[in-house]
C-alpha cells in the first residue's frame, strides 16, 4: 500500500501543487517553513480541505478523484490538530469513546486499551478537559485518534502549541506510538529536532511545492538540499545498542558502517536509538589517529565536497549505508588534498543520543 | 379569591402561549441559527436583518401586517382557508404565529452566537472520528451550544410573556382563548379596577423574577443575555 497524492489548490495568492507518493510504512515528516502549505496538504488528505481536481488513492481505495470525494467521516484516519481540541462537554473517557463508538467493528477494547496505555492517560479518564494541562490534553487527543483504530495517522504540528517541558514530555510517547503501530504516519512539523527524532521519511515543502522527498537521513545529509548547508548541519544515524559499559557510562551502538561509543544513561542491549552528529564535530584524518581523546574514529569514503564560503566547506562521507557530514576549513582540505572518492577516517568528537 | 377566575385564565393562557411559542421557536430557530452561523452566502445579512426587525419595529406594526396576512383574504389566511382550515385571526394558533415572529430574534441570535463561538474545529475533530454531519450536529454542536439554548429559551419565553401590541392586534382579547395577562391588566386599568390590576401585575412580576432567578442560579457559569 502506498498513498498517491495529487493536489492543485489555489487559495488567493497561495498555490499548492503536489504530486507525490507517500510510503506505506513509517513516519513521513512534512517539513517546511510556515506558510509553505504543510497544513493545507494534510487537511486535503483528511478531506477537510476540498481540493477540486485532486487525486488521492490510499492503497487500493480511491479517496478522491474521477468524481469521487469521500467525506472526512468516511476516511479511516486519525487526525491530531495543533491544539488538543478536546470536546469540552465530555470527559476524557467520553472523548476517547466518541471515535471508538463510531468506528464500530474496526475498533476493539484491545485497541482502546493500547491507546490509553501508549499515551499513559489511564489516571486521567474521569477528568474533564479543562482539568488537564496542555501536554495531558494533547496526549488525550492523540489517544482519541488512535483508539478509533485508523489506517493512517495525520498529525499537524502536535507539539507546536506546547512549552519545551511539555514537548519533552510527549516525545517519548510519540516514539513508542510509532514503534508499536504499523500504520503510515504523516507528521507536519517545522521543527528539525522533532523530525530528526521521529521521522523515517521526509517531504520537503516550500511555497506550495515539494522540493525533495526521500529517507530522512538522506535529506538531512544531501549536499543538493539546503539542510546540509545550514550552520547546524547534522547527520542522523539509526543504530542499536550492542553493549553498555557501566563503569564509564558509555553505550556502544552499532549501525551500518561502524560502531560508536556514546555517553548515555543505562540502556538495554538491543534497543533502537538515533544518534545525532553535528557536521562541525566531525573532522577528517588520512591515517587513524593513535593516542587521541576521541573515541569514535571510523573509515569512510568521501562522497562529495561543497564549498560553503571562502573558508569553510562541507564534506559528505559514506561508511557503508551511513552518511556523515563534516564541516572543515578549506585550508585543511587543501592541506590534506581531499578529493571525492578518497578513503579517509572520520573522527567524531561528539555523538549525542536523541532521546 | 384575590385573582378572579378570568384573571387566572388569562395567566394560564399567557403561560401556555409562552411555552408553545418557545417550543416552536426552538424547532424553527435552531436550524435557522445553525444555517446562519455556517453559511457563506453573501446575502445572508438580509435574512439576519429580517429576523432582527421585531427588535425595532413597533409591535402594532407587526401585529397589523400579521392581522392582514392571517385574515381570510391574506396570503397565510387564504392558504389555510383554501386547505379547509379554520381562520387564524382571533385564535390561539394565530397568537402563537404572531409570537413566533415577534420573539424570533431573541431565540435565533443567542443560538447563532453560541454556534459561532465554538468555531469549526470541534466539528472537524468529530468528522475525523467518523461522525456524519447530522451526528456532529446533535452530539457536538447542540451540547456545546447549551448556554445559548438556555439563554434563547429564557429570552424567548420571557419576551412572549410580556407581549402586548401584537396580541392586541391579532388576538381579539377573547377571554379563555386569546386574552393574555398583559391585556387583562390593561382592561382592569381601563375599568379603574386598580386592585385587580395590582394582583395580576404583581403575579406576572413575581413569576418573571422567579424564572430568571432559577435560570441564573442553576447556570452560574453562563451569562443570560450574552452567550
């Protein structure tokens, strides 16, 4: 199942022109600056925005096109808005049951309980929405969307209206939701950090057009795209914990292309993690260094080099399937005579666990 | 007996008129207010102006036109006559029709405000949770507009209670059928029966006051008159 999307929406000066295919599995982040049309795209997929001449096919089911327009309430979606938007006249339980009652056979007590457990809201069920904090309300809203057992989950910047503490509070819940559920998730965001933590795929949107789409780690590190050229350029590496060293508080994490040691709280061996490596924390040497304080040195191949300014350049390095960005001075590159295709070593000063 | 039998009957007719009119107004006014709150029609304001007319129109003017149209030669009366119905002027049914026009803005406006106040979002959420449009209306819009319904009912009821001009024009002041308390008071004053007028006026005053006390007391979170 894939999701084929084709929309041409004209709203005054703004035009949204989308023609793409969204993968069936994992989290696809719709990423772009405000006003780029992210929300409009999500609303059109939900049927909340009526795009004439649109086309939308989810798996084998035509939701829109050829004279068909399935109204929102007949689309098996879960939608989380930027504001929690709980029904103020119903309790938390009432809010969650609203969708369950209408999903009929598609939902079940087990699905409902899973939603309640995943978002940790068991203790809130009897309360009214106004008795909850903003973060709790948004958790209820997410559980409400999941309890109706949707076949696609749409989230429109669900954390944007929350404070930093509450964001940090909800992110782990979202991570476990995505790991446990086997449905496509579309996640609208303009926060790079959220995308790095949650997304598998990305659609880059700018001014109503898709400028790039693909795997999240590729989009972050592609030298053809803007993200790799920003001052905070970074690589995101999916890895799994292979060992935890209690004595030094270091976790060994393995990925396709090598292994890193990172400072971390105790972790269970085998758990999935994401590593964030800033381009400015990666340096390049021709020989593996001995007697250095840097723990993480891996052999890599230079994939591409782009000059950022008179003094700085960005180098894209490849280790097996993992891409790593390095921001170095032009003078160093000149001294080392770096060229595309060279076999070198990447020295990673800091790799942070995204948790 | 302090209140005469005829006075009691007038009070009863008044309460019956207010109750029936409020019920009819809620049935007609709810879909109308809903449509006004959601419609994008560019000439919507014309309908809004028509509904608001009784707020500024002298009741005798409204009553006069209603009398004409309800009469056997008027459009409504003629239609009823053609269908074999009894004439409407000088009947209780005629009074209800008059009251519905007269009190319409007091029901439609609070409802429209209440429906507008919660915006589109709760209905969109309900749609994503598989609720059909009718389902959304009854399970989301109506409960969320509860303060508006309370205000609309109270204002519609109380305003009909105090009706005078319209009733005078189309009611005919027939005791037991179309004579309401406000006109009975007027009759007493005309006949210089101040004692009787006092009792009837006092009853109406006390009743209206109690009604508002109960509503304000039980709905402290809501403000009657400003939903």
